[in-house]
C-alpha cells in the first residue's frame, strides 16, 4: 500500500512537471531571460525574422522608456504644484488657475 502511494505521488509529480513545462514554454509565461530565449528559440526563426523581431522589440522598448519618462515628468510637475500650494497655503486648483492666468498675460 505504501509503495502504491509513493508510485501515485511520483506519477502526480511527473504530470505536474509536464503541465508546468508545457505552460512555461509560451511567451506569456516567460518571466526571465532564459525562458524568453527558450521560447524564441522554439519559434525556429531564420536570421531575417530574428532581425525584424529585434527591431520591433527595440521600438517597443524605446516607446515604453519614452512613456515612463513622460509619466515621471508629469509627476514631478504635479509635485512642484503641490509644494507651491503648501508654500502659499492655497489649494492645488488655485495654483493651477494662477498659472493659467500668468500664461494668458
């Protein structure tokens, strides 16, 4: 009986390993460089397609960097407005309104 349970446990572990291996071979499940490399290698792309993929990935990375930089700039700007509102003891909206008035003059 004990051997039977051990055998069932071993079979269940192998099944789980096969399931995990099957589901970790797609790009959505890739969480590190090695998993990504394994997935890309499984695509069996020729050099031309790999170069196109590289170009596309580089473009996406640059886009993400640009968006992140924009978000950081906006957050910095908002923080400066908040600090001004505290410094002059007025609301955030009032600071923005004053800035709009200054822009118009």
